C-alpha cells in the first residue's frame, strides 16, 4: 500500500527549539539508526550534557554543531505506519531568512515554534509573514518548552490569542495550536500527562491526519513540457513532464502556450501503461491528437482556463544574494522548464518584516529583502498569479555569468495584509 507524502517545514526564532523538535520527531518515530544515536550521545557528553542533544540529529554542518545553531536548511525524511514525511528544518536567525524562503517554498504545512517563556517575538512575525507570502496552506503553532513555565494553561491561552491576531492579519484561515516540550517529548509523539487541560492532538497525530491534497489539485490543468519523446519506428511523439496543477485525461481540450495552438489529449502515458486520469504531482507523457511544434519549456494548459501569456511581470521578489539588485539589471529568469533573459524595471514597495507592512520603494534590494518589482522578459511566458497556482506563478532570477540563483520570484502580489 502506497503511503501519503506530506512535505512540511519548521520555522521560528533562534533557540525556540526547532532542531530539538525535529530530532525528537525522528527519535520517537524510530527513524534514527543506532550508530547515529551513539554519535549524538558521544557528542552530547563532549559538550558536558547529561542527556542526548537531539538537535545534533539535524544540525549537520560543523559550524552548526559548534555554535549550536541552524544555518542551512536541513532536510530529513521519515515515516510512520500511516504516512511519509519530507521535513525542512529552517534557520532561526534573521540573516538566514532567505533559507526559510527556500525551505518553505514546497511545504504543504508549516510548524512555527515559539518559546513558551517569551511568546510571539519579532522573528516569529517575520517567519509568519514569509509563510503567508509563500501561501503555505496549513499552519501549526507549537508552543515549545511548556515544561519551563510549569505546564501553565494560561500561557498557552495568552500566546495563542496573541498569535491569532497576527495570523488573521496575514490571511491564515485557521491555526492549530499545540503545547509541546521537544526536550522531554511532551505532546510531540506521545500525549503528555502534564497537560490534562489540553485535549487536542499530539504533533505527530496532527501531521498524520491533516489532509495532504495540495491547493494545486483543484486548480486548472498545467503541465510544463520537460522533454519531447520521439520513437521514429512507431512514429510515437509524446510530451513528458509533471502535472503541475489540476488533472488531465484523454479527450480533454488543451492549449499549447505560448504558441496558442489548441488540440485534445489522445493519451496519458506512463512507464506502467496509460492512465484514465492524472493529477497534480504525477509524472506523465501526454500524446496529442494533432501534430504541433512543441518544445521543452512550452506549457500544456486547460483550454477553458489558460494562463496569461505576457513578457511584462509585476512580481514579488525574495532577494537571496549578497549582491544587491538595482533597476536596469539584466539577468536570466527561469520559469518552469523555460529560461529567458529579463530586465529589471522599477522597484516597488518593500515588505518590512518587523512591522508586517509595506514601506516605500528602496533604491536597491539587499539580501533577505522582500519587495515588489517590475520585470520585462525577452520571451513571452505563460504565467499564473502565485496566489492562484503556486507552480505557475513562481520563478527564479539567475546571475548569467555564474549561474547562481539570485532571487525567488512570485507573480502578482500573493501577500494581502488585513487592516
């Protein structure tokens, strides 16, 4: 039986205990090898600790272990009897906000930690804003270190109320709040006897039961063509790629963009044979009823709800590079499987992640800045607003000389702030 897969990310301020929580999840779900546990125990003894430091299961870089912080995004894979998980543990420091953008960009759920002693702090607000900007559909607020406040229910209630106001202003429809102690394991995998006043799920219980259907499943069909498959002996021609959103079945009317040619789907093929229906996330090869000149980077889309084709974009950029961005810069833009040249136009309002408000346009974008920007591409691109279809509205800006990624881009204005 194939298990469901949930991709989720952890976020929060420095020393809120993210890595320890992840280590606890891995340890309590028996997803850690014996030699890894022994290595952590030895390292913990070297640090003078009486109990294993489970954060060492996640903080893999030497600099992270020595400083006791998370720098890079640490990806971990684990499973339970009911579900498989891909977890991204993101850094808590302000200077690594760009890494949080990277880790949360593919997440279907985010676990945001706060320290029960301090509640919602500035970095909590920053990470919540980033998660809202990236349209992460589900949010869990983990109030960690509940043992250090004597398992006081009033602390949970006060922090939950405080965060609810922030979540509402950022557009989150609902937030699941769970009191935990990653250090001793309260309400992470096993329910704690110290919180009889809490009747909600454990963290792993919620992760196992939350729906995993991504928002893209109900969106119009999109498939960026990755490869054109030809077999001359049988005159087979198929267009391979991953269904980015919606569903496709034989007989569906589609349009090929940016060219605009219309046709119908003749077959949806896989290595295991043809399918009657393929949904978002499924890799397939599409055969069409008509011979059309289609190349890598073209997009097959639902004929009755196609993306718009344009070479002028109003977008939100998350700037990831130490090199500042100035208007007029000539870069490369990668959207789906297509890469084209782009010129940066005017810089718009910048998101102040301290106040969670847009402020005046800067002269340049510095590392970790999030701002609106105008772009003009050399080739017309079929794009959706990121708020509608994340895969169709996301892109990267690339430095032509080095090939380094400079920015993550979101078409439109995905973050709407409530008054």
